C-alpha cells in the first residue's frame, strides 16, 4: 500500500469493487470533506462529458466531475432543475399529459414537497451533501401516534376516525396476550429453557401492557377520553376496542397496519431540508448552473465510434451536440420513447422497465386546525380509500396557515385519481378528507396536484424491480453502452430515495474517471 498511488488505488479498487464505497472509505473520503478531493495526474481539460437531465443525479455528477477538471454540459428538458426533487410553491406550474397547465396559487412561503420529502438518518451520503452544500436540515416527524386510521366499510369501527395509538396498542396487547397464553400453556414447540421461557413471558407482559392476570386491558398507552389535569382530575382511560371489531373493520389490514417505526427506511430519526426539499436541488444548481441548458428536450442519442452525439430541441429548433462520454439520467420510461442506437439487450431492458404510479395533492388551509383543534404535529393518517395517506407538515408549527398533503396514493388508486381533472382531484380530496377532518370545507383555500405517471419527462414515480428484473433489466444497464453511462435512482437499490440519485452519481463518476485514466495510461505507454 505504501507504494500504491492514490489514483492507482482508486482505479484498481473501482475495477474490483464496482467503483462504489470501498475505495472512498479506505481513503477516508466519506467524511464531511468534499468527495474526490484528490488531484488527477492526467490532463482532463479536453474531455467533454454530456449529462442528460438536471435532476439530483445529473447535477451531482457534474459537480463532482468539475472537481476533477472535466468539461461538462447538462441538458435539461424542463425550465427548472431538480427533476422529482420539487417543492410546489406560489406560481409553480406543471402540465400533465392530456391536461392543461396548472399554476399554483399557494401563498408566498407555503409549499409542499411533490417528490421526496424525507431523509432517513442512515442515508449518510444525502446528509453529507446537505452539509457540504450548506443546506440546513430539521427533524421530519414521520411517526405520530396522535394521527388517525380511517376505514370506510361496514365494521363496528368503520367510518370513524380512530387514533393510531389506540389501534397500535390494542393490537400489540391482544397479540401479546394470545402469545403469552400459548407459551405459558406449553402449546408452542419452543426449544427454550424454563428461565428463557420466563424471560419471553416477561417481555410479552411489558410489550403488550398485560395486567396481573396476563390479560390485555386498556391503559394510558392508548390515550385518554379525558386527559389528566388539575385538582382531582386523574384522567379517564377509554376501553380497548374488541379484537373482533378491529379485524372486521379492516383496521388490521395491510392498508393500515404499516408501522413506520418497524420499517428500516422510515425509522426515526428522519430529516427534511428547511424550507422545502428543492433547497437541495437549488444548492446544486448554484454550483453547476452555468453548465445547464434548460428547456432542452433530448430526442436522439447515438453512439459514434469514439464519441456520442445527442440531438435536442428547444425554442429555436433542433441542435446537435457531441461529447466524449454521455451520462444519461433520463428515466427509463421516457428513454424508451427516444431514438437511439443501443444494442438489443440494452434496448430491451429500457423498454421493459417498470415505474410506480403515484400522486400527491397539496391543500392550503387558512388555519392549521390539525394543530389547534386536534394537537397533530407531523405524522401520517392512513385510510383505505383513494387518499391512502394524509401527511401533516413537520415545519412552521403554530404559524397561521399551512399545506396538508391531502393524499399520497399508489398503483391502482393513483391511476384512478390521476385520471380525474385537477378540480375533480381537489373535490375528491376535500370530500374524503372531510370525513376525518370536518374543518376542511370552512378552512380550505386552494390546491395543487401532481400525478407523476402523467408528468412528462418522468412518466412514473420511481423504478420498480423484482428479483427477475434485477437480472434482466437492472444488470445490463449497470455497464456502459459504449460511450453512454446510465445513472439515476433506477440504477441503485435505493429506488425512490434521493440517496439513490447521489449514490448513482458518485458511482458513475468513479467509473468514468477510472476509464479515462486507464486509457491515458495506455496512450502514455504506447508513446513511450
């Protein structure tokens, strides 16, 4: 290791390990210091890199390549950067397929994140870039036991808003009681000693809140009908819902029993960018904005013998641009409709890629009634109707106005709602939301909705893979197609997350730098 140069180490480890984290970790480059801080020994000023897409991945790739001395150009089809990392604000606009242009009427300072809204604490690269780019973060409250479950149906608890904490604790209690009975009566075939069994039983007593008879009964865990207060007001605890009522009302169905704290990606602590997630995109644009051509829609990508030629159109017509290497971050559903000369296996992988159908609507209210009337600060209400989820903002608490995420739906529900007009989406969100929050009609001001599967230059929320398509679609695209490299969240195992865009950008920059350095070494040896 003493005689191995920094550049050669990166080159060799990149070939062996796919050009990802190990090399950077070995060099201590995953700390707060900027990545790729080493100085390349080769002359890279003549190398032109063309990047398609000014989302997080494309701008991050340009940001890192600039540090290495590459000449970069970014083509972006939209008139804004950030891609799906987009916060809808006053005068934001979007025109979906077969729909008119929609312009936001939110008040100044009001917004909602139409794309990513959360950063897990273990997405270290995302957090690193926020720190490096001076993007301040704040806590995102993803878990709120004070939010609601609302099930439309015919069960005893249907069509009522039920506190999340009530369902969670009742189910934990009943399941713990059932398991306690099975274990204590030796009805489960467990390879445990007597002491071990007692430890499990003690855990179940604590987990389920079982009483002295090891039965589940309601406790303060699930909240109060009348909370404790002064004098002799010790508080009134409500009765537990019968297990049969919970089950028959659908409150234990997959639509509801999504316990966020159990899910790795959603476990607290989570973060968000102060003032909107688009602050991350804006910070990147501040670094590479001079390299970006906006409103430049790519129509053709062609590999030449030693370069790549791209045709794009803007308000002035068609243009051609040539570069040594191209990084294509265009979503695969969009890329499938472009002209190219990729090999058959690459073309097939692109054409058969799947993306999730998903949509959101932001509802601006004149009063933050969820805080003032119901003491809900952040978190999510779950439903089994077309809304799927209602998100409460984790910012600007106690301010006058606020924007709720009126629905966040997926798959068939997203297709159904996305097929509606903007006004009908708003009507649906208000009608269904008012079943939970009767304050909706009086306090509502305006809305803005986004169906990502109907949004040009996206045509979906994020890439979806099965174990089979990881082999047939994902793997072929990991390798460059001659001079074209594919990048984006769809080229990682972190689909849907900003971390996928950042990880992919870092990986492809490493691969390109290795390739250029290796070729320069070959040329140098030939000259010698």
